[in-house]
C-alpha cells in the first residue's frame, strides 16, 4: 500500500494522527504495566491471606499422649475457600501425615527454608493450578521432639479474577483518558489552525492587483509566515511596478520611431521629384534599422530578466565565451578597420554563470564601443585575483562622461548630443549589462584608463 492511500493529506489529519499514535502507544504500554501490577497486587493480597491461614493451622497443633494432633481452624480455612478450593496437610517430626492430603505438593525449599518463615510456591494439584505456602513449627512435647511442617494450598481462580477486575478498571480509565486526550488535541489543533484559515480567506478574497501587506493578528509562530507572505507580496509589487514601468517606457520608445517611419513612408509616397527617392529610402532604411534594433533590445532585456529568475548558474569557461562573442560582434563595424586585442592571464578561466546572458551582456558592451563610441581600437582583457575575475573592455572612443555613469545603467536613459551615445540609441544596452551582472553577483564599472580612451569593467565573484 502506498503512503498516499492512507496518510492524511491535511495538516489537521497528520497532526491528529501523530498525536493519536503517541496516545495509543502510551495507553498500550500503560495497560501492560497496569496488568502486571494488578497481578502483583492480587498475588500479594492473597499470599497474605494464605500465610495467615497457614499460621492459624500451625497454632492449632497440639500434642496429646506424645502424639501430634490438629484442631482445624475452620474460620481461617473458610475465608480462603469462598472463591477457591483449599487444601492442607500437616506432617510431624517423623514425617508421618497428621491431617490433610498426603499427596499435596509441599515447599521446594524443604524444612530448612520453612523454619525461617513462610515459603510460597506455585504448583499443580488435581489438574488445577494452586498456590502453596509452607511453614514449620517446633513441637518439643512430641515423643520425638522436632519440627512439624504445615502446608496450605489454594487454587488461583480468585487471584485471576481480582487481577482481571483491577485491570479492567484501570484499562477503562486509560481508555477514557486517551479518548479525552485525542478529543482535546483535535479541538486544540482546530483552534490552532484557525488563523491559517483566516489568512486563507483574506488572500483568496483579494483582488490580484491588491498587493498591500496582509495585516491580521496571529500567534507568534504564524507571524513568521505572515512576514514571509508580506515579503513575497512586496517583491511581487516591486517586480510588477518595474514591469509596468518597463512596458510604459517601451511603448513610449516604440511610438517615436514608428511615427517617424509612418511619416517617412507618407513623404516617399507623396514625393513628386523622383530624384529625391534615394534619400527618402536611405532615411527609411535607417528608421527601420532603429526599430529593429530597439525591438531586439526590448526582447533581449525581457529574456535576460527571465533567465536571471528561472535559470541557474553553471560552471563555464569565460575565455572561450569572450572569443566567440568577439568573433560575432566585430563584423558589425561595417567598413571601419577595427583593431582588436585580447589578453588573458590564464588559458582557461572558469566562473559560475549563464552563458546566454553573459553573451548578451558582452555583445552590448562591444556594440556601445563600436556603434555609439565610434571606436576603432578595442582591447579585451581577463584578469584573475584571489577574490574575483575582472573582464575589461577598453576602446579609444570618447567614452561616457563621469556625471552620466549612473544614468546609463537605467533603462531608456538617453544622453545629450554631446555624449558618446547617439540619439538613436535605445538606452537599454548597459541596463541589460547591469541586470546580468546583478544576477551573477557581480558589478559593472567604468574608467578612463588613458587620455582618449574608455573602459567598461565587469567584475565576477
């Protein structure tokens, strides 16, 4: 049988089942212990009666004419025979039976033990289980002075009945207490889970757009759950706000080139002078290129944002990845003669990262240098330290003024005409790089390593 066939699927059921198993196990153990001590108690009680009867028999012995005789104590023996059969025998110092049943089993310890006090034993007589007690009394008046041995036996039915009665009473008490404990536990669990049901009702009744923190008075243990839920709601609110802002900015950014594209098509369709058609077509191609580049960067930004949340980091070789990206990006320089230098202080450098996101980030850094910085000399260097790996992309372009370094890392931030970035830029390139570096636990930095040069540094842990 599979676990799912019988194991409760609710927290209430699982907790109550666990408590029930503990209570039942404890109750069973107590029942066994109660049965044992009930047997011991009944054994001790009837042994005291049996020993008293044997003493009465021994005290009823007397010597007449030098011969041992017995005046049976009827009262003592009748007390024992109320529920059981009673047997006895008396043997004088010569070993002669004076009274009783001669074949009745005696003490296994013999006369020596009986002289010290009552000796109890279990035996069988006439196909019945019996309990015997043997004591000895010194009789100096006999012709042959010596010890008389008295053995009294009783069947065990009354003992067993007393044990059962005591056990049943204790078992009934244990059962009632167990049922009370399980019932009280069920009520306590129900009451303890009530705040969770209240939280469920509050969250289920919320509008999806309502991302305010959950406010409800709960016990301290559940307050941690509320804090975790509110933390998640806060992160969701921040994420939704960022997405809404990004969608609004993207719509605004797309609207301008599309309007320009529409206007240029109108101009081209209404142009009378056909000699001006090539100029209009060139402008139309540039606008289409801007729209395509903006659309691609919007999709890349969405892809990077998704991968930072859904894809885990893996061990990858950074040197080979950088060479691959360089080989794909440098041809974008069109007709310009671009000199590229690559340097690494180790043949293979490994980091924990996402190869697709890193390729996109490095491509954007190189695109900025080629398309917006108009660089014709690019140097890529990988350096390792004890704590980090630094990837530096340097170029001979004018770079980004220091006062705009924070702005270029925000989406859709366009710089002025005097800056290196062209007005046709989307403002998403370095924002994508910033997103990728955050996902990798790294940092992006800028520097002017020399006059007439600019550097972008990607630092990985």
